[in-house]
């Protein structure tokens, strides 16, 4: 997965770094002697032309800011789950190259980054005992270190006794995972098989994701399904119907805790990046409209039709399971009758 490891010398002696180096000993590593030199690394900045290569460099460094950050809602967006959660700055970026990923224009550094000084986060946690759910996959994939992720999360489990960790992933789930179901909320992004193969290169196949969800449900974990982004115009209704048929069959009577639905949402800069990087992508041929939060989304009628189609499938195959929206204004919740009783 990674072709090179860069290690900030300020974290070189941390046990976590030594553990990661041992687990990834086949990957060549070199020490970055000065923090300032990070900004001169090839591929560091978001303007780098060789993003796929930059993403496959793992940068192990120190978080010099806060680890715990509230997931605030942007103006004109209603997302109650987001407003009640924190982002934990464990990872930034990932080695995958999803065509629509907002990190292409959002993150300054395009390397996959892990902040190894986790002990420094304890003081923050002590100061705010109201923390409950902390998301590690908001600006990354929670399992971007693959099997090496397990000891990292074991350390988090031991450091913070009352935190529920929410993992979000599109990668194969580690077979060695043995951490407590009471401490980890697991979320997978899903979509029709064709959409995954075209728009999410380097991620786990749909079949692998479904098998992982089924396995973790059997083990007693709370699992959530993120259908985000839904394809424009319901883009592949038969693909979604087949997806739900597969989920119903493979989950063997177990049900996810929740479905979270979202649409494509591009900043103007991100859409321009997608046009430049993927000129043959069908994404740039879609019609987009600017929303109140400044993001470009599918037209209102198209978006609502796609949501209604998928919600009808949820009601058919998983009746009673909660449905939420991701980063949509209040009026969309109201139109779709996703009222407060469903929150």
C-alpha cells in the first residue's frame, strides 16, 4: 500500500512509531531532520501533480495542534449527528484516490499522515469530559494503515476509557481486529459495484465490504451504512436494488444500526480539480447547482428523486432501521419526512 515512510525526527523515539516501523518493516523509511523541511517535500502540497504517488507516502509526525475538534455544521446545513460528534486528528489523507474525494482540494498535505504523539491528547480529553463519539475517518479512511491500524486503536481504547470511536472505511477490515464492540462504532461507505470500481480505485470491492460488515455484525459490533454519495438521478437504481438484495442475503437476519444518505457536494475548487485530473470522468458531465452553503450539488429535483428511491429500498429490505442525511439543509429532511422522531 505504501511505497515510502517519512518520519519526523521529533517522534522518532515514541513507542507507537517503533511499532509502526516494525509492522511496516518492508517499506523503506527515512528521517526528516527538520520540521520545516516537510513543506519542501515533493508531493507535500495539494497542488502536487502526482497525487497518487504522494498518497502512497506515509508521513509519521507530531500533531502540534488539538486532537479533539468538534464537527461543526457549515451554514445552511442540518446534520444533528455531526453536531454531536468530535473529529479526532489521528489520520489525514489516505492512499486511495477516490475521484470525488474532497481532500484533493481541502488538505494541504497529500501524503497519508498519522499523528503519533497520542499521549499528548490525554490533557485535552480530561478538560472536556462531555466527549462521547469521536470520528477518526472524517478527513481520512479510519483503516488507512490496514492491519497496522489495530495496535493504534488498541492504544486509543486504553488511553480514553469513556470515548466511543467511530470508524469510517472503504478498505478491507483487518482480520486481526479484536477490540471491544462496546467501544467502536463501525461505518462503511457503500454504493453499486459499478460506481465503486469506476470512482473509488484502490478501495475494497463491494463484495469484500459486505462480507466484512456481515462478519462484524455477527461479532456484535454496531455497524452503520453510508450511502454517500448517491449517484445523481438515482443513477443506477438497479445497482442499488441489487446492493440491498445482497445486504439482506449476506447479513443473515442481522441489521445495520442506521443508513446515512448523502449526495455529491463539490466546492468549485474541487470540481475544477476533478476536471483537470479526470477529464474522462462522468462526474464532470453532470449538471450541478450551487447550494446555500456554497457547495455544488445535483439539482434539487434530481437529488430528491435519488433519495426517495433509496429510502424506498431501505423501507422494503430493512424496515424500521433509522435513516439520516449527511450535510443537507433542514428543508430536505422535511420534504423527505425524516422528522425529529427519526433522530
